[in-house]
C-alpha cells in the first residue's frame, strides 16, 4: 500500500469545470507539496502547505492535518491545465525525505 | 539563471556498465535531491544533500552513490547498471521549501 494515496487516478473534464484532486497520507508529516508534471515531463512545484489553505490564481490547495488529507482545486479549468498532478509529503517530519503519490492525470477538453 | 540542468538527456547502458548523471544548479540552493520515476509510478527519492559535503539516503538508495563537493553540483553515480535502473531521473534543488526540478535524464539499461 502506497503511503501517499491520490484520487482519482485519471480525470477528464470539460473546459470551465471545477476540478478537485484528493491526497491522503498515512503518517505525521512536516509539510505537503503539490506538483504539476507537464505532458513533456517537466515538473513544477505548485504549493507547499503545512496548514490551512493557499491560493495561486485559479489553483487552491487545502490541508486537514487531523484527517491527514489535502485537496487541490482548479477553478474554471482550461485545456492548458491538462497535466499530471502529484502530491508529496515530507515523511516523518523530515521535509527532505519526500514520499510521492502516483499522480492524477487530468485532461481538460475544450 | 539556467536553474537546474541535467546531462545527459538520454542514455542507453549495457548491464554492468557505469555512468554518472550530472546535475548542476546556479541558484545557490543548499538542498539538492535525486529522484527516479518509473513508468506509471510515483517519484522516489534516491539521495539528498542539505549542503556541500553532506549527503543522506532516501527511500531507494541501493545501486547508487552521490557526492556533493560544491554547492552547485550533485552527481549521481551508477556503478553496475541493472535493468531495474531503467527509469527517468530527476534532480531538484531547493532554498528550503519549494523544489525546482531539472528536465530529467531518461536511462535505459539493456
């Protein structure tokens, strides 16, 4: 069983839809990261969270430490949001020892 | 700034051969990381470094070695290549929290 679980594995949406991607983890962590992997393979860091909520443009990330759960929301989705979204956690309080989810592949159709 | 650069982009190795994957960053970041990404799987941490002269094992260090003689460079060495090391390798650096990823090296061991 993976220590970091993401759902769904695959997600197809129509342009303009509100998107939610979920991440659950099994042990205490120091921080949680959301990453975006482009179709060409490049990886970009979107957010780092240790509590609460962060917003950047149309992206919103939330975390509930007690429930060991985080969500990434995309408002007004666009085809350029099509990518793999990856959740990662700093394992056992060590933010350098990162454990990753398998990713959620998002396809946004025009 | 070039950011994080990795060489080579692609390499084919024969079983038992050795090679070094190069990673350089020009952002003066203390923290550097090596990850591997197998098809359909999440990223896994191989080794990390919190500064020049300091390295530590990640989740999957077997079969690899690293060194960090300067802040800029963090090479990853494969001594005896095995088919199980076929993967895409990503290097990343960080000032503390956000990680900046290189473009990756695709390695095929036959």
